[in-house]
C-alpha cells in the first residue's frame, strides 16, 4: 500500500530557499510522481512531475515555478524532492506530493494521480 510522507515545509523569507521531500512507502512502484500546491481559497495547482518507472527522470513544471523549482528523485531512498529557490510570497501554500500507479505517463492534472500525501505548509513572508 502506498503511503506518501512529505516533509521540509516551513517559514522562509522572500528570496529564500526550501527543499521538500516525499518518501514513498510503496518503494517507488509508481509510473510518475508529482507535486501540487493549494493556496488558501484557491484550487490545487500543478507544480512539477517526474517519471519514475515511465520515462525515468523526465520532468515537467508548471509555469509559475519554471526556472525556480527543481524536482528530482532518489530511487534508492524511494524519495522525491522539490528544491524551491527564489521563493515569493505567492508561493505560500500547502504543498502535496502525489503518485500515479494506474497508467504510464507523467501527468500534470489532479486526476492523473490516485495517491496523495497529507501536505506540508510553506509560508513565504518577511
């Protein structure tokens, strides 16, 4: 059974950096994994995705974070990371890790993923 556990959130000043981690207890039996975020009062949005068993290492990013965020994976640790740089107040949100085990592909939609972590809060403020 897949269980995704996120960590690494917190409070950071504008321009700062954070690294989020997501450990997959299912030992990376996923085609792909992704990060999404949801700000207060807004819909959950796509941030980044990476191929695990499907097109391993291939990455995609949402427009708001291109050039600032980097997704990576450590297969030996069954962990996906989200390195966030040049953080802005508008990056404040709960960040969720997700896993796709149903079908090949590297999804960028909520419906592409069936397993979700509990979320970790990221707050960017001075």
